[in-house]
């Protein structure tokens, strides 16, 4: 379901949690008072956490120098009223909540320098308005049952995530999205799809991100479905950091990353021939892509081959070993590079093999496998750098 927005230096009390390392940040300097608008109108599913979310934002404002107006009246979206706010928070809104005139007013507000913060179901909103799709970054496509999952911190330089350790284990309703926002936004947090059941984003699952929008700012987090979320110090600090960023009170680099690296679970292929997932306790997420024979292949639509510079893979083999060829576009596409996989001693003994990629190509990454007879090797994870 959905959550709500915030951002800024983690001045909220940080606490050590069983699954997250929360670092206590330095106190922020006092800033001039400012105002934010919390909008929670729903035209579809209504989250029972909305009242708690509103009160949490009010409490954060009282402690951090901003005032909060909460409304479900779409008439608030006019030029003169919006001009009084530094940011507008869409708190688990759903469905079609603004008419054409109100949409135009809000688009002009953000493009002219205003801030947007979307929490949880804000991604389940305004499907018929293309601008809103760009603003939120990705639309909701479904979710599994509420469960515990591991959230990975991808960028701890942003005030919304600077208090978090590398991973954070917590329970929530984990949204899947129709598109991946990575190419248009700075991903701050992502989900380890191997840590829970029901992820559908092929191992690359952003859950919190930000980006510039015109002269304004956009911040979104998929966290915040449950009422309990709003009592978590680490989540409250994330909200505060997001609010401060959206309101322009703190600076952060929210441009999409160019280059960098992408790590993918081997079993998260989107097309294949011959291979199957294999269970191995020491593997990331407890599984590999296995049962690999000569001539098998796996394709990964979530990874683009364009600009790929290096390839590394965590592999195991009690068989013949063999060769991985990294290809662009299809299982018969341009070969970008080749790496040899040795016998590692057992199927549960992993080592990393790597190679530079010297070919050029575009489209999805495909791995093709060759070697002797029988099962050759397993691939746990692989990493492409650009």
C-alpha cells in the first residue's frame, strides 16, 4: 500500500534497531520557518496509516521549524495558495485526485521551484496524467503481503538516508513498480528481492529515490504503509530528510547516476534456455542460477549492455567448469567479453571471476554458457560496471 514523505538531516532521534544501523547525525543549524502542505485525498484504496502519518509530519515540523497544513480538498491546488508552501507532500493518495486546472497549477508550482514528496501510495495516483508519472518517478504495479525484507542503502550522502547503515531489515508492504526509475532519478534505497517473496523487478528494485523536476525537486519513498512505520526513529528521520530536501532547505545531488555498477542475482533472469534456480545456503538470497549445461543461456532485461566496462561473477562448481560469454541484445548478440569459470571444489564453495569488457553493444545483457558435458557451474550474482 502506501506511505508518506520526508527528508532532511536526521535530527530525529536515531536508535539502534535489530536490523538497521542508525548513526546519530550532528544537529542541524536552526533554519528560517517554512510551510508544507500534506495532501491525502484518496479516490481508491484508503490507507489506515494516513492519520498517523499526518500527525508524524506535524510532530516533525514542530521539532524542526516548519508548519504543516493538512487537507484533502483539491481546491488547495491553485497558484496563489501553492505559492505559500515550500513543499507539497502526497501522503498515500490514490486514484484521480486533481482535475485538469489543479494539475496545471501543481505542474507550474513544481517546475517553477516548488517541492514534491510522495509517500507510499503516492505512486498509485493520477495514472492518466503523464507529468505526474515523471514527477513521482514510477507508478505502482502491485504488491505481495506485508513481510520483512532487507532494504539496501545505495546513497548515504542524501540527508534522508545519511543516518542508515548499509542494510535495514524491516516489515512493510513492498511495492512493485511498472517501470524502473533508475535512469531518471537518483536511487537512494533498493530492496534485496532475495530477502522476501513477491518482488517482480528482476533483482533491481528501487524503493526510495529523488530527482530534479524543472526548477523544483521530487522525492519519493515506497515505505510507510503500516501505522507502525511512523513510530520507527529511522523512518521518521528518512521522512524529515526528504521533507527538507523537497522544501529546498538542504541541498543534495539527486541527478541520475551515470556509470556506477549494477549487481544482479543470477536467478533473476527474464529469459533463459536450459537453466533453473538452484538452492544453495551460502549463496546470496540462498539461490543461484544453476543446472547449467553447454549451450544454455540467461537474459537480464533489467541490465543494459550499453557502456559496460567490466564484468564479475560469484560462481561455484563441482563439475567441469566452463566459460561465460557476456553478450549484448540477445543470446547470439555481440560478445562484450569472456571469462573462465574453474572447478571451485564444491557447489557451495564460491569464488569471484572477472574480466574487462571490450566489445560494444546495446540492449539487455545476456550470459551464454559453454564447456564440457554435464552440469558445468552455478552463478550466484554478477556485477556490471560502466
